[in-house]
C-alpha cells in the first residue's frame, strides 16, 4: 500500500482528519493568510526599514581630476537652508516630517558612466542635519546646532573650530567609494533624527581628468518608518 493511502485510511477514533487528507485545505489557508496585512504584535511591524532615494546632478563643470564644492557655508540656525531634501514633503509648502536615519549610502549614478570607473578614495559627501523651523509656512528647514557647547584648547599648532555656521552645527560624512554608512542602533540609540539633509560639501577624486558635468551621485537614505512624526 502506498504511504499516502495508508495516511488517508489511518483513524485514531478521535474524529480528527489525518494531516495528509487536510493538505489542500492547509495550502489554501496559507495562501489566504499571505494576502492579509500583518497585524501589529509579535510578528507585526516587520517593514520598519525603508528608503528615501534621490539623485544629485549638475554638481560641477569642466574637465579635471576632482570635484570640490561647498554649500550652506554662511547660513546658520535658525535661518533656512538651501541645497537640501526634506522628508515627507513633495513641495516647498508645508512642514517636513522627522525620521530616524539608520543608514546612508552614496554611489556614482552617471548617465554615461563618466567618472564611475575613475573614482577613488578619499571621496565623500557631507550633510548638515536639518530640523523644521517652528511656525514656518515652507518645508525648508534649518541646521541642527551641536548638542552642547565645545571648548577647543590648542597648544598653538592646531586650531579647533567649534562655532559658526559650519562648525557649530551637526554634520555627517558619507564615504562614496566605501559606500555604506550605517548608524548603530539598540534599545538606547535609535539612529540619527532629523527632518531632512542639506549639503555641506562634496569632494570627489578621480584617477585622471574627467568631464565632471557628467558625474551624478545617487543617495539612499535608510529610515525607521515607525519613528515618523511632526516633532523632533
């Protein structure tokens, strides 16, 4: 007798249908459950990591072996910044949304591959962390100052810059060639909270001169979507 026939005929006298006889019903139930939204709970909230993606082009012009650009060098808190992306806003109107950033990745996204094969270390992009401006009618934010004052003491050979429009605000740098920049998370640390990112600087080196007008950079910002809110 075949195994499946033996299974179908088996009966323990308890009125329970053998597993093999229920195989079709079990399969249909599994397919139905796959189509349902997962409820919040022990196995819920599994999609908390998602990505904002944007592309930076028209960064530079000319044929040379490097790109070196600075942005928002004069603007300081609480004035609004430019050259930025604001989360959760599809226009300049209205306030942006706050998210916890858990990773940032930047890579070459050149239209014709220009510069991608020549890029070398060190090459990085530096962003200011951005917050909303209270009572503002636009989504443009402002820089987030350092969490506390800094006092730099020098022996006379090194000068520490701790204040001003550049050094007095929070910035993060992302390595382009090394790519992934992940930000540590545990029960106490929740990532980097902000409502947007504003350019501070772009520095890219190449092994030889390239047409820098053709160099584009793609940015992937990983966020914890469960952290979204309208407040810092």
